[in-house]
C-alpha cells in the first residue's frame, strides 16, 4: 500500500520457547489437535491455492469433515498460524497473558458457576467494601492463638456484619433475614486463599506462634559453609534426648529411661569432633564433657569401649576458635572461664532459629533414624497413642553399650559418609578432594588452618570448669557455705591476713559433680587444689545441687523455727510480766516501813538464812538404802559423839557469822 514501509526483522517476534512438559494436559491436547489441522491443509502442497478464498473454503470443509471440528475453529487456527510466522508453537494458547497481574478485576455481577440448589439467601457481588469486611473478619476472628476454623470465622463474620439483632427473653440473638444477600463460604474461602500466601508469616505466627514460623516456614537462603573457611574455626554444639531407653549396668532389670546426647561438629568439614552421653538432663557439665572430648585425642576414649583406632582415623585434636550454641548451657556464667583463659569465643543463635546451626540438628536426626530405630527399647513418635506397645519394657542396652554403638556410627560417618549436598570450592575440585568429612578435614588442616591450638589435658579441663568468687576468712576459704584450705593458703598466710585485715576475695574453679575439692586460681594456667576441712565432712563426695538443696532446706528450717520462736518469745514475755507483776504486788503487801540503810545492812544475814532454808529443800536424801549390818553399840556411841561434834561446829559457825555481821 502507498505510503507504508516494510521492515525486515532481525529476530522472529513470534518465536516462543515453551516447555511442553509443564503445560496442562488439556492444553497439550489442544496443541496436538491444532498441529494436525495445519499439517492437513496448510502444507506446501496446497500453496498457493490455499491463499485463494474459494479454494481455502473447500480445504476447510474437507478438514472439518475429516476431524469433526467446527469450520470456524479450523479457520482460527489457520489464520493464527499465518499471522505468527508459520511456526507451530504459535498455535499454543495465550492464557499466560490473560488478566492483569496483581490487579483485581472490577466486577458488576457475581462470577463463577450458578448455584445448583436454591438458597434462602440472595447471591452477593464481592465489591471492595465486602473485601474490606473479609479482611477485618479474618483479622478479628481467624488470626488468633485459639486457632478457630475458617468456617467458624465465616459464621462470626455473618453474625457480626450481615445479621440483625432480635430481642429474646434474657437478651438478644443475631438473625439473618430470609432473602438477604450474603457472601457464601466459598467466596470467603476464595479471597482467604488468594491473600494468605502473601502473608503466610502472619497466619503461622498468630495462630501457631513465631517459634513455629521460624522453625518450619522461615526462608533459608544461606549455608553454614559461607561463614566457615577452615577446620576448627567454628564448632556447633547442642544436646538432645536419645530415642532409646537404657538399663542399668549393675542390674539390667532396672530401666533408667532415656539418656541425654551431646554432639559437637566442625562447621567446615562436617566432622563429628566430640560427643558425650549422660543420664543427667542437659546442663553445662554435659556440654563441658563434649567439648573436652572434641579437643582431646580420641584413641583412649575408643579404647575404653573396646574399639582400637589410629590417631589419623579421628584426628580432631585441638581448640576451636568459636563455639556456636543455642542460648542454652553456653549462655550461662559458667562458660566465662573457658572464654577468658582458653580464648574460645561463644556465639549463641537467637531463640527458635535452629537453621543457624543446621549441621548438629541434622546429624541428631541421622543418628536417631539410622542408629536407634532397630535397637531394643527404641522410642517412636506414636509411643503414647492408645493401643501402641510400650517399647520401654524391651530395653536391653546399657549406657556403655550405647556409647559403643555411637562411637561405631561416628567412625563410619567421619570416614565413609559422602556429603552429597556439600559445595566444594574450585581448589577442592582441582585437588580431587571427595566430600567426606575426614578428607575435608585433612585438606583444611593442610591448606587452611594448619596445626590447631593445643593445651595439656589438665589445663583444658581446669579451664572448662566454671569459676566463681570465694571469700577467705580466718577459719577457711568459704565457698557456697563450705570451708576449704590448701597449701598455698597456708604458705601465703591467707587466714592470718584475713584475721588481721579482714576477709578478702579469691577466684576458684569447681566441678559441680563433686565438691570435695575446688581449685584456687593462681593464674591463667596455674591452680592449687583446696580440700574440705575436717569439720565440713558432711559435704564430702556430694554434688553441688545436693549441697544447695541441703543448705536451702536448713535455711528454710531456720526461718520456720524463727517464726515459731517469735510466737513463743511473745508468750514468754507475757508470762514473765505476769510473774513480775504478782511478785511486786506481794512485796508491797509484806513490806515494812524501814529505812534504806536498815534494809541494805541486813542483806548478808538475809542471804544466809535464805540459803539455809534452800539447803533443807535441796538436800538429797536417798530412800530405801539399807546398811549391810546393823551398827554395833560402839558405833552408836561414836555416832553420838559425832552428832555432838557437829552441833558444836554449827554453834561456832553461827558465832563466827554474827561476828562478821557486827553482832558481837
């Protein structure tokens, strides 16, 4: 046509890259049908006749008769094929371009299929105002910690916004009038589902709590590898209760319950560097033992359980730079000694963020699912369901036997387990380092961190112990109500200094599992052992928890006794006052008008007379005592002489006493 310019496109604007595997089945069937029509009438053999209207009509009618398709549908496929550059992919529908992404349509009538069954309520068009009521109702009735159902929220919305109040006896009830237009549950659910994925965090957090969201729904976009580039840079540590019931080593008929399992893992190589199994609940002591295991040689540990290994089979010996925990044992003040004296940093994840230390969480699952299910006494998730057999009665393994099984599993995992999801670096690929924990560890020691920091076992254990302040008094080093002494304190005259200058503080470390001795800190790696004094023997070989319980119980007894004593003292004071009052009254009644000098002058004589009267009342006479033989006549005579002598002595004593009193 005149005035028009033809432009040759460098790229085909109708070229489409489509993955047929992702297309719905009905779309695939429609595409195959369209291809069949095009190949039937739009082949090169029918050109150029097909471009003539009369000839094209004949071909369309023949194709319609052959396939049973409507002529208009065939004509639409044909025109679409020609308009879009004669490419077969142009026959695929353009449903991906339908609607406005992210925008709601403005509607004037109810959409969707018509009702099959009649209702006593009219249909309602969902306008912006109705959507606003939907949102308000969801906020008010659905997003709640009580977890109401969506139907319940819908019913409350109808009662709140679409019902009228009807007065009844004792109050009013909401009534929806017949013929009133109200939204259906399906409409309410449609908009709920449309909005919920835009704010799934809100739904989970309000109905199930933020903990559930962080544990199961929060996006995890990073890995632990991106922050750890060498072995022993970061150790992850955590504890769990094993799903296995154990029995006593000394009497296998006694069931002990489930042990606590501590695990320490290298964040770089994924090697299990240490563990600890204990009957105590999660505590600092369990974490301490797992850390000591992670830092020391494992040869002796394995030998203790009858397993012979070489050092290179479990080479993780040395101190880590950081520990990653979950605000449990390592957030307490007991970790300060380790931080200050071993120079090990402690990092704690926020609450409900297990994905920040995924290795230790994941390997708990590996051990639980691979090592324990086949064991006698294994505990399953449905253990408390009705009719499920209680597996605790089948328990047969002791703590030492579980230790041996776990050691076998750790050695297998460290030396054989292939980490399929470990992302190797370019240099690791060039060095042909397999993603197996021990090979990654050896590669990292050689090319990354070098030899790890090491200290003697005693210094390691000493600095793993928690530390506190003790007070030096003249009678001993007092810590938690107990008294200790040591060679250094005696040599440095601690107790003399305390008596002369007053008490002073000192730093001590202790093992809470046995308080028979504590350790006086003399320096970063120097200490002296303090022993309980003999007077403190009742505390020997006791745990700190037992001592705390004992002292608190005694303190409570003291407070209770003081309360009882207070009442008794009040009663005592009242009784004393009554006695005094009575005595004063009697004294006044018997008093004679005498001078003060006369009253004071007779004190000594009055005292003597009172003593004589008291002596007669207080004298001891043993009744029923018989002599072996009756006294002879001579004895009777002697007895008479003795009485006479006694009478003379009494008279002389009386005269002497009167002389003392000035009555000569």
